[in-house]
C-alpha cells in the first residue's frame, strides 16, 4: 500500500508533472490527505481546467 504523499513524492522525483499536479491539487483542495491510501486518488473528480492553469503558471 502506498500513501497519497508517497505517490506525490514519486511523481516529483520521476518528473511526472501531470500526476504531481493532480495529487497536489487534490491535497490542497482537501479532497485527500497525504496519509491516506493512494487508491482514493482513483475516486476523485479532478478540476482539469484548474490543474492545467497550475501547470501553465508553474505553481
């Protein structure tokens, strides 16, 4: 079992920008916490427009 935080760290380390921003967005919007099982990430409705803007602005 991996945690959400571990997935975020892996995404950052392996330059998986899209995944890193999706997980960061989910944490910052309180959709998940970093300690939760990463499987919860499959059940989130992501705001793709906001995430795309974050990527463009390199937030």
